[in-house]
C-alpha cells in the first residue's frame, strides 16, 4: 500500500482550488476510487495501491504541466523505492 496522499495534497494545493476537476481527470485516466475515498487518501487516513496513487499523480501532473507550474507530484516508485 502506498501512503502518498500528502504528496498528492501538495500538488492539489498548487494546481487548483477545487478537488472536483482533478478527481474527474483521475477517473478519466482509469482511476476507480470515489471522491470521498480520494479525500481520505489525501488526509492520510487510508493507503492506496501504488497503481491508484500513480493514476492520481498522473492526473495532477498533467494539470500542473497545463498550468506551467514547474511542479510535479511524485509517483509511488519515487516515494517507496
């Protein structure tokens, strides 16, 4: 299990004011967690599979690139080598 919600939360804080658009992007990329489950992960209340973390990280990274923020969220391999 990956416990990288805090890293995703940092990317979220930089990239958007709302959780809904990144969650929709996450689902569009194949993520299957509900919005309330994402909130629990961001609050480090639960762990996710490395794959689900990476899908969420990809969604946030795409948003950060679109906004030219110069920040990328770490993938699971970078958090738990």
